[in-house]
C-alpha cells in the first residue's frame, strides 16, 4: 500500500453504516484515485466552470466559428463596396388630433369602427387606391416611377411606419437623386392630407349610421335583462344573494349553537332524571300521583288510620289466632279503610292516576324529602320532554337552512350572471348614446385633418453604404453567430463524445474504458476450447467457429497447446478488474454495485463481462442480479431464472439453492433475479436483504461480489443496497448519455453519502487511450 502522505494519490475512506470509514475487519478502507488526478475544491472552481465550458466549446468548434465569421465579413465587404450612394428624405404626420387623446366613448367606438390599427392604416396608405393618383402626377416629371417601384415586398424605397407607440406616422423615401426625393415627398404629403379630410367625413357618417342601427337592439337587450332580474328576485324572494347568503350563514351558526346547547341540556337532564328515578324507584306518573295525594288532607287521614289499623292488626296477630274476633274486626276495618282510600284516590287523581298507586301506601307517605325529590323528578321529566321537542324542531330548521344554503351558490351564480349581463348591456347602451351625441356634434363641425408636424426634407449625407460600420458589425456579428452556432451545436448534442470529456466533467476516477464491440454475444454462447494445460485464458468460440471480434486486433500466441485471445474489449475488463482490486487491496473481498444513470447504458453487460474477466483471472466471483425489474444476468450467462433473489427474500428459499455455478467457469457463480415481484424496492430494503448481503460478504467464499441494480435515476434500489457494499461503480455510455443526467445522478449519490468507486466509460472509441495502444501493439506483432 503506498504512503498516504504521497501527493500522487488521493485516499477516500469507504463509507460504512456507522460512517467512520472502518471496514468489517476493523481496518480503514481507502479508495485510490488514479495517479496524477487531484480532487479539486468544487467551490473554488465553481466560478470558472462556465468559462472553461465556453473555452472548451470554442476550441472544439473553432472551425465552425471561423468559417461563419470570415464568410459573413467577406460577404459584407463585397456587398458594401459594390453599392451606390443613396439618400433619404422624410416627413411626419400627426394622424390623430391631440384633443382626442382622452378615452371617451366616441374614441372607443371609433377605434372599433374607423380602424385605428396603425398597421392597417399603413397598408391603406400604401395601397394602389391612395397612391395611384399621386403616381400619375409623379410620372409627369419622372416617367420611370410606378407603383411596383415605390412599394416592393422587400427593401421598398417608400416606407411608412408608426413612430414607436405615438400617433405619428413617418413617411420616408430613398433614392440616389435628392431632387427626386423632395418632389416625391411633397406630392405624398399633399395627397395624404387630402385623404385625411375625405376619410374623416366618411367615418363620421359611418359612425352615426352604425350607432343608430345598434341602439334599438341595445335598448331591447337592456329591457329584457331588467325583466329577467326582476322575475328572478320575485321567484326566489331575495334582493341580494350575497346578503341572503350572509343571513343564512348567521342563522345556520345560530341554529347549530342552539342545537348543541339543547343536546347538552338533554344529556344533563337525562342524567338528573335517571338519578332521581333510581332514588325514588318510581315512574313519572307514580311520582305525580304521589305528589297529588300528599296534598289531600282526607287521603292522608285515611292513610294514617289505615297504617294505625295495620300496626294494631300486626300486634294482635301475635297474640291471637286469625279467627279471633278482635283480629277479624281489625281486618274488616282495614278493608273498609282500603276501600275508602281507593275511592278518595280516584276522587283526587281520577281513574288513570289512581291505578298507578295500586294500594301502595309508601308511595304517598308524607315526607318533605320525598315530596321535594318527587317535585324535582316531575320537573326533570317535563323539561326532558320539552327539550326533546325543541331538538326535533331545531333539526328540522337546520335541515331547511342547509338545503337553502346548498341552493344559494346556484342561485347566486345565476343572479350574478344576470346582473353582469345587465351591467354590460347598460354600459354598452350608455356608450352608444354618448357616441351618438358626440358624432352628431362632430358632424356639425369641420373635421380636423391630419397635421404635418415635420415638413418633407432630404438628408445631406447618404445613408448607405457605411463601410467601417458594416465591416465592424459583420465581424462582431460573425463572431456572435459563430459562437452561438457552436453553442447550439453543443446543446443539440449534449452527450459525452469521448472519455476525456467524461473524465474532465465528472471529476471522478475512470476505472475502465470499454471499447465499442459490435455483434456482442451473450457469454453462454461463448464456448471454451478444451485444453489440458490451463495456461492463460481459454479460447472462446461460438459453436465450432473461433470467436472473431469486429474492429479488434485478435492474435493468438501458442503457449504450450493453449491459445490466448488478444482483444481490446477483453483486455478492458481485465484492466477494470485490476483497478478494482487495487481499490480494495486491504480487503479479503470486494463488494460493489454496478449501475448507471439511465437504461441501455450497458451496466448488465459490464457486470457480466467483469465477472467473467475476474473469474478468468483466478478470482472467486459471485454475480447477483438485483435488477428485479428487468433482469439480464441469466441471459448473459445462459442459466435458468426459475428461482433467485426474489425467491430468497419472498419465500425463504435457501441461499445455497439459489446460487448457480456458471457452466464452463470454475470460479464464477450467479444468483439470478428470480420471479419479478410487484414491489422490488420493498424486498431490497428488507432486513432479509441486509442479512443476505452481510452473509455473502462475511462468508469468505468470494473475492468479488457484483450487484447488478436498476439505473439510479428514478429508482432507489441501488442506493438502498449501497450501504452494505464498498461503493458504486457508475457506467456511462459514450455518445449516448446526457451530461446533465450523469451530473444529476452523481449529485444524488453524493447527497446520499454513498461512496462512488469510479466511472466505467462504455462504448468508447477504439482510438481511445489504452485501447489504441493495445491495438497498435498487437498489430506490430502480426
């Protein structure tokens, strides 16, 4: 291991679950960046990023920029020196009187009717109807003047335009002859003033006719809408829906509060009623009867006599037999008193209440406490009945209010629509009436013509050509156009064109550069040529035909009887494996994730070929297909995918039953994805997955464990598994992957505190760096 104080290497501790950079063996893990690559301070260089990008684009597209700049400058120079001097003259017209600047109903109406659209006005002034009478006078002195020579689709000598957003039109004319310019402008000025007089008279009459034609319809529309509003108010019995909604809201709150108070009072009264009922042991009608009887003196006297007789009868019954005359006399007296007592109760209470007593004297025994409790009991029963009636009434009223409240938004919207239509119609009618008055007043007055505020005049100096200005502008414009074209070309092609661009952009170690390999076959279609001597790598064949890689230099050198394949594609994976071994030189085993930013970057291809290369170099390799969405490992290795990782996690399949040794490869094992689950993320984030990864790492059976996961962007699978590995190896496909996506992916990984071991540049040009020297080296040996 090199000295950690060396300036040639940068050490990045592996991030573990405890975050202290200590591996499972208790030693510090360090990631070695490639020699000569310093880890710059991102904040210090952030301000220079845009400048470096612009400089890189200019260097990369210098031919395009130079071609555009020089071409534009040369064309401008030729055009400038071939031109004849031209002069320009102009005059200005105020086409709307300043007095009409206020926004009046007439002005608004005239804007609609008379076409104060300046673009339209310019087209009218340029039309043959207006210019032909002027051209007839101009031809008397300059016969070559025609309408087609004055008005051209492009570079017309006669130009009419509005000055900014003012009410001023500027009419200019360009020609090599200054005298001709002055003559043309004078005649145009007079013709346009005459046109303004005629046009204003016509517009005034047109406006009056239009207003008079619209007034009947507007009046009818206002009357109809007023009738609709009146009927709507009468139908729904309201003046203002918003005010009515406020009243309903207040009533709703009031009813809800009263209902709440009533329900609370019912609960309170029920509690008191139940308590008194338990204390008295009476029903409400019994308590009422007892209260009435307690207030009857005769009933109480008879009750007292009856009680005395019963006491005396009880005493004598202890002394004499039942047929003793004294006992019989007392019994007869008791019967008489009971009969009188019942008669008195009926007289006091009536038939119904008398039956409730049922000859039970203790119900009507005189007691102040009992009387007070009876009174409270009766009051509670009455109050409870009243409260229940009130509750029903409040519920009915609240339901009616809620029904009105639900209907009110519809009513309010209909009313608002009607009033809005009425308001718009009324405003329109008012504008028409006001416009009619103003138009009639204007018709009685002399219409003001347009005013010439700048008399026709020809400039003394020619306006073209201007060689210095034209060349300077062309040079500057050429540079801007060239740089813009270069930036546009770069923007339209936002991918990495070479591994050098990738290396400069991502600022991470480039662990491997995988060259372009056409007609790439899955590994299970590559058959090993059997040899007794196991020296070097085995010869790979497809069927009976030796494997031939397109665009690669493949030579064979006999070492004994064994043949060795020389291919940049295979060597790139051996180089990648070597770099990974250097990263984890202190570890007995290395566990890593191979992923990408987006699909189709070749991560599964990289994972399978890296596993093959490491196994061929004598390492014990386990490839685990953790892409439970689109598994590929079994396709590349030619094994069945009947059971795998998902079965281990979901059904409890034994790990050893899921591990498959790849045919023809002594040191290569694979755990396929298995059945595709409905929720892969849930399985991968489970405790079972964590324990499985720890088991595979700590078992000591494998020198290299490779996890093939889905792309990082859009899926959390790779980041979930990374906490149990030494880091992520990110695959970037040259010529396909968007720079922005790669940077976004790296930022997301860094924010998750996940170590990035490095980048693998896939699909690199065959001339790239080591691949070029490799091919050149073996080409010399042929």
